């Protein structure tokens, strides 16, 4: 007997034969519906649904319906007991609300903050990313409160501090080599070559630098090993500056696709970019198009709240292109300056990644042709040569317009910036040299080279 039959009157409850007939029909109806759904699944996935699965679903649904019918029967036959039960539930809810209202407001705020922190910790993909997210807001406020002149002065100081480990690795190795020679010869260049490779400049980049150094030494008739340091700084700066714009600026309207493997700090970087663009006076919107990674949507929502920007999202496992479609149209209608899209970064299947990115690109081109489009690849600098390999793989499937290197402050492998620029000729747009929002800095090639070599 169905739920609605009980609502029609007692005559249905008094006719046993009708009840049995209704129950049989209900079971047949459930089985019919389940079979129809199974047929649709088989048609969409081209995979058969076993009879055991169908039977189990029918049994479970029938059991649930019987339990509902039993509850309805009991409430109809014994309304007084039902009213007493409902009253008790209302009293319990009222009591709980009163208890919550009695607690101090400060305690509630602390619980909310504590819950947000726990949620953030669960959602982040590694411990370094967790630290970035928990400290960003506080550090960002401190930086924003500084006067403009102090902020500019502090920019290079923060860059030097963030590159301290890399500087020791590169400059320390070079000083050690040069200190052991009284003249410039082949042995010096051999040891210098080894030092640069160990500093993660990579073999190809190191050979290019050494070759250029030899030519310059010969041309200038240099003999003092101390001169090598300045020459090396010039060579590295030239590699980084070659082909780069004098100043990179985001021109509204712009749509930025952010890609990168899980764990590199992709979502954290998006949050910092949003805060930085907003601080520049631009209107910003985020799109949670990484619908396949667990908690990625909630993680981006947290950053949206911190930065005070809207986040366009769908349910988990939905079509990323559909999310971008809605976000692009929302950004266009609201005349938003910058739309930043968080996309999935899966390298285990390059074809799927390529197809997904192409689909997203088609959506943007069709729906928002007047917008400028940037594709930023986020790399973890602490992974050294692995970051270079990731850049090569992503460059095969996506038209990357810029790189963002995170966690430079936590690694001695910052030389990878030079290797990536030399081998792939993809401009580095931003570097992360700290945990605060202000520590995600626009990349300045000359200042980077200067920070590596200045004592």
C-alpha cells in the first residue's frame, strides 16, 4: 500500500485484498523504474548493470517504502501518540536553541574560526599549502597597512629574504669555486659548471652560461676569477630578460585559466591573485572549474570569502566547461575586470586534459571573444627539475602564456626559474617568496638576478 493511499481514508486499511494488490503493484512499479534507470545507465556508459545490483536496489527501495507505510499507519491509527512525539521534538529543538543563545558571542566567533581552520586544513593538499592559507590573511593585512614608500622599499628586501636559500646554494657554490683559483682556466670552468648544475640550473642552461662566460673572458682578456661573479650575474639576467616585456599588466576584461598538478599551491595562488588584483582596484570573480578534486570547490569558496570576491561553482564532478560557461557570462554581464578559473591538473592522462582545456577555451572564445585570455601554469619550486618536466608536459597540451613559481622561500632550488625560462622560453609572471598575500610578487628578471648575487 502506498503512502498516499493512507491519506485517502480508512476504507483502504480495511480491505486486505486491496492492500495486498496495491503492495504487489508498488513492488512491480519499483522494479520497473529500477530497470528503466539501469537501461539508461547502460546506454550512457556502454557498461552492463548486473541483475544482482538491480535486485538489491529494488529490495532496498521496497524496504524503505514499507518502513514509511508502517510509520504512516501508526500515526493514522494513533494520532495522540504522534502529537506527543511531535511536541517532544519541538521542545528539544527549542531547548537546544536556548542553550546556544546563552553562550557568549565571542565563544561562537571562536568556534566559527576554529571550524574554518579545520576545514581548510582538511582541504589543502600538503602541509606547506596549509601554512600558506592559515597565515595569508594576517600577513596580507600587515603588508597593506605599510606606507607606499616603505612597501616599495620592502619589495626587494622581501625578495632577497625569500631567495636566501637559493642564493646560498648558487652564490655559495660559486664563491667556493672561485676562492680556490688564482687564475681563470679550464679547471675553474669545469668546477663552476658542476656548481651551477647542482644549483638546479640544468645541464642545457649551464652549458650555455659556461660557453658565454668563456667567450666573454677571452674577449675581455680577463684573468682575475673575482670578475666571474659579475659576468655570471649578467648572463643569468640576460636569460631571464630575453623576450620578456618591460612590464606585465592585466588589461580588463581578462580571463585567466590557472592549471597545475595537485599540491603545488594552485588554489592558494588563485586566492592571492584575486586579493592582489582587487587591491589594485580591479573587480574580480573566481570560477571553481576543478570539479574533480575533493574539496577543491569549498577551498576556493574560502579564498573567495577572504578576498571578498564572488565564486561561481557547480556540484562536484560536474562539467568544468559548464562552470566556465556560467562564470564567463556572469563576468560579462557584471562587467568584471578579471575572471580567474581554477581548472583540474591531471597529468596521468594528457588526452583528457587536452580535450578539457580545449573545450574550456572554445567556451571562452565563443561566449567572451572580446576578453584577453591568459593561461598560467603553477609550479612548485621546491621540486626542482620535476617542475621543469611538468612545464614541458603541460606545454605540450596547453598554450601557456605565463608561469607562477610558488614556495621559492622554502627551497634552495630556485635556479629552476632560470632553467625553465632558458629551455621553454615561457615568461615567469609571478613568484611566491613567502606565506603572505603580498609575498606573491610580479616577477622582475633584473631584480631576481640582483637578489641572487647581492651580498
